[in-house]
C-alpha cells in the first residue's frame, strides 16, 4: 500500500498526561493539533510508522536505521513510569531502507539490533499522542540523522521513499523535531532574537512545501536558532519528492521558549505514479552512467534490433530531480562502431567528464533523469537567419579548427540570435575576430531535458 501519510510533530514530554500537568493548557494549540493528527491517524490505519527522531542514537558520519525486534519505552525519567509505548520492529522495511541508502551512496548504519531497544522521547511523545490508548500498536522503524550535509539527508529521504514504495503495507512517516530552543529569555538553550526568525522561515517553508528555502537557510541563522528538527524536515522532503501532496500547518507556538510545529503534509496519493518504461537508448545510457558510478564496470553496449540504428553522434544529458542540469557530454559525429557504443561512451562521459561539474556521486543516482539526443547530419547554412533553435541544433566551427555545439529546443533559448551567442560563448569564439562557419542539425530526442 506504500506511503499513506506524512506528519511533522514536536516532542515535548509536557504534552503527555502525567508529565505536563497544568502546563498542557499553556500549549493548547499544539495539544489540539496533535489530537487532530491522532484522529487522522485512526482513519489512515497505518500498519507501520517510520519516524525520524533527533534523539535517536546519532553518528556524525552515518544516517541510522533501527532493526530491533521490539521498541519500547516509558516516561519514567519525566515522572510518569506507567505511561509509555511499545511496538514490534519492521525488519523487512528497515533492511530495505538500509539497502536503498547504501545503493545510492548514502552512509548508513544499523544502530539497534537484537531483542529490545529503548525509545527516546523524540519517538515516544509523537507516538503516544498519535496512538492514545490503542490496543494495537503499528510496527516501527526508527531513523536517526547525522552531521552530514542537507543534501545527504534529502537523498536519504529519497532512499526511504524508494523502500516504502516497494513495501506491501500502509506506512506513515513522521518527522519529529522541535524548532528553535531560544525563543525567549530563560529558554532551555538561552535566548537569541534570531530564533523567532528561524521558526517563521521554517513554518513558511513547510506550509508552502518549499524545500529550496530550507536548503538555502543561512548557516549562522540555523546555529543561532538552536533547533533539533531541521534535518528531520530535509529527510521528510526527500520522502515526499515526486508525490502529490498539499501541506497544512495545523499549529505553531513557542510558549516555553521552544518552537512547536505540527503539520500534515497532506499526501493525496498512496505513491507516485510509476513512469512508463524508458526507451532502450535511455535505459542503456542510465545503465552505463549508474554502473560506472557504482564501480560495476562497463555495461554491454547492446540495443534491440528495432532501435539499433546506424552509428551517429550522440549527446547524453543528466538532470537532477528538480530538472537542473547535472552533466551533458557527447559527440558531433560517430566515433564508435555502433550507436549503442556511442551511447555508452557519452553516458559515462556525462557522469564523469563534464568540466562544469564534479563526477556524479552515488547519492545523486536516486531521481536522476537521463535524456539521449541522436544527432542528424549537419548542414551548412549561410547566416544566423537560417537558424531555428526550436527545430535545429547549432555548430559553430572556426577557421582554425575550434568548434562549439548547442542542442535544439533548450529552455531559455528562444531566438536564433540567442542560440548563436550562447554557442559562441561556450566555445570562446569571438564572432567579430574569428572566421567561422555555421552548421545546423536535427536531433531525435529520447527522454526529456
């Protein structure tokens, strides 16, 4: 059934009856929002909860996944030993998450194995509130974050999503975390006026599903905030990437100097639609690029007879999940005996030899988009007026043997003059000082830029 819900929750123990006492009334907005999430959880009927906690065992250099038979804990250290939560571990899903992360180059370790693991309050509080008095607890996978960069956490989220999508049961993802701990004088981590600025930015970003705003958060602002939830949000947005969802911020407040954010990310579909099967040329390019990055050696340069085609120049373009370019390398004319070999050569070069980018890393393979352009025979034209960037690519060749190429139908290249200028800039060609010739060519495109 895959992913059926995704929540953002805080984890203050004072929300727990028997711990907070009269202080629960001072965080009424948060308590009410968590009760609403509990009602929605009942309707969702999750079989498994995957939750990321800032207080799970942390390794600076590895993301973490629990793999214990049983997860349990109480609020004994908060004065309520009779209040707690117990759940069986979901071995299969935990293992799939670990495998997907390792396959994508995300460092990951198993931090809890064996019979039993004690749950921290970053897990206990949300689950105790989402499943109050339940007679049947869901199975559980606990995740921990690291001190690695924000993009690694997003990539880890993509790996989690990949594992969830292959899972047969209903999964709820919970991003546990508190916002700034420095909202007022006397707050737990001291006071900073920038704590409120951080929280406003996070609430706005979550409410508008703007992961780029979170990724661009100034480091000094994050340090000043003294938060513990941002990396849970990075991972959550990796989980949500490519899904149809509409976020709803249910509450935000900071009555005790710590920001509490509650949100339902509003997943509309159980899983993203599976894309149609890739064209054999695109599939071959993907195998070649990904196999090289994974160190698996050269792939067999073969294609079905129906698409093998004559040797030709080929460009392979790699794009990040957001559509931005990650690599594009190719050949103007065939350099290999077959079209398949040309595709393999260009794909590996796009992943490793585009001078504008470092070699592709393992964690970038999840969500990577691949396009293949097969070039037609170039024809010389007399002037820029003979160009049409929506139909033709352009080659500019100088009298001293240099050349530059621009593919057709690229975003932001709308006129022949733009196409000519950009091509010259790529090749460091000065049209006023260098003698040159113009050649246009058609392409057959497979995949999308």
